[in-house]
């Protein structure tokens, strides 16, 4: 199925949004991996007070990444729908 010329800007906006959210996801996941490794290192060194805050922040980052994934799926679906 061919797309009409007026569908191209909508698809372009969708792809731009997907690219931006993907870049943000990569950054957030890198921060989450760093946070978990730093928290685990501190916990194994005997600083048990850092375990709970690290786990809570990691859970918040995970929830944010999941929400962004759902957003990407919705934008992708909307960009592919014929108008």
C-alpha cells in the first residue's frame, strides 16, 4: 500500500519521537545499571542502608522505561496507520 504525500509528515513526526524516546531509554537504562552496581557494591561492603533507596530508585527508573516503551509502541502504531 502506498502512502499519500500528506501522510509523510505524520510518519516523520512519529519517527522523530521514537528516536528521541529511544535515546532517553538508553540513557535511563545505563543510569539504572550503574545505580544497581553501585548499590550492590555498597551493600556488599557492609553499607546496608543504601540497599532500600537504591532499589526504590531503580524501580522508579524501571517504571519510567516501561512507560516509555508503551509510548513508543503507541506512536509507532499511530504512525503506521493509514489516514
